[in-house]
């Protein structure tokens, strides 16, 4: 579908550019990232007056105090913070940036498409392992960490997509990921769900992952391939193929690519173990089993 070109009024454009540049410069500078995130969120949420009263020691209600304290990412926890195998040093930085991304999406400005796309693209430079040019990230995107994501040029990720990077996620150039899709890089053991294995999941150039579909950990979506709406991909999808269903299967080759694509009925290998990422849990870590289940099969002691 051809889109029309839209521009903002010059005055608004100048304001956006000044604000985004200022935040970018501060994140690249010597300031503590936690402090930068806190101050940016205070202003984005229009809470500067209450924040300064609180900082000056004036009385605020318990609800106000919790709200104001929560702008500081050091006073928040994310689900991924509890994962035992994470890289603590890297996570400390990416957590702050992920908090800024998520809390920005809770502001009215997140619905101003031009502003929001540019603000998130700027944050991606700081949060992701690597992010290419001209990428567009819409509202409600979530990550496990963010720092294990690599994105190519001209990628678009639509609303409410989950990009799991508990393992490693690589997204090529010109990839499109539609609303509510989930792309995973980790699996849970079928008996003991606390046992997690991480993988490298790959989405190659020009691939499309369409609405509400799921890509399982360790899968490769081939170049120029399409994953149909609501599909669940458990095996590699060859280049130029269209895969649909639960589980997804190749049903045809995109018109015009028949001479360079594998046959639809080809036996496609999925070398998942080659994409396995080994991780270690520190020996002195205080771990716990949140489920406390008896995992012993019947008849065994």
C-alpha cells in the first residue's frame, strides 16, 4: 500500500528535534543514565511541579510519593530482572533504557506518530546491540532485555509486538513484524519449566511476520518469506516461502521466486541445537523455585 507523506508544522518539528537531540546527547554523555531517565519521565508526564515540591521536602501524599519515586528506574523491577542467567552488568544499563521506552509509551505523546517513532528510534540506538537506519517502532513493543537485539535497516515493528531476547534475536533489513506478533529466543523444559534454554532466533532480510503470529526459539525465518496471520512457527521457513498454520507449514512460494526457492515439499532442516546459547548461573546465586512442584514421575522415588 502506498502511503502519503505527512509533515508536522514547522514550530512543532523544531520542538521535537530539540527535545530528542537533548535526550540523545544526555544519554551519550557522562550523566548517570538512571538520573537522565528519571528527569525525562518527570517532564514527559507533566509532573515537574509536584516533583520539585517533593525534592524540596514538602509534603506529598503516599500515592504521589510512589508515583514520583517510580520515575526512577532504580525504584522499579522488571520481570527479566529475576532471570538468574542474565548478564548483570549489561542489564543494569539496559533496564534503565527499557524503563524509559515503556513509560514513554504510557504518555499521550506516544500517540503522536511522528514524534514517537523518532523518539523510540533514538532510544533503540542506546538499548539494542545494534540498530540500522530508518527503522520504525510503534507503540507497546516489549523486550526481555533489549541489549540482545540486533536490527537491520528500514525495519518496521508494529503495535504490541513482543521481541524476546533472553537468548539472541537478529532481525535483518526491511523486515516487517505486524501487530501482536511474538518472536521468542528461549524455551522451557516440558517437565521442569524453571529449566530454560536460550537460542539464537533469526529473521532474515525482507521477511514478513504477520498479525498475531508466533516464532518459536531457535527458528530461522528465511529471506523474503512470509509467516501468515496467527501462525505458530516451530521449524525454519525457507527463503521466499509462505508458511501458515499451527504449526506453520510452507504452502506455496511467493510468485516470481519459484526458480530460486526450495520446493514446498522439501525436507527442511532446523539446526536448532547449533543456535543454542550456553549460559551459566553463578554458583553463589541464591535461587528459588517459585512453583515448588513435585517433578518425580509416578512409581519413582
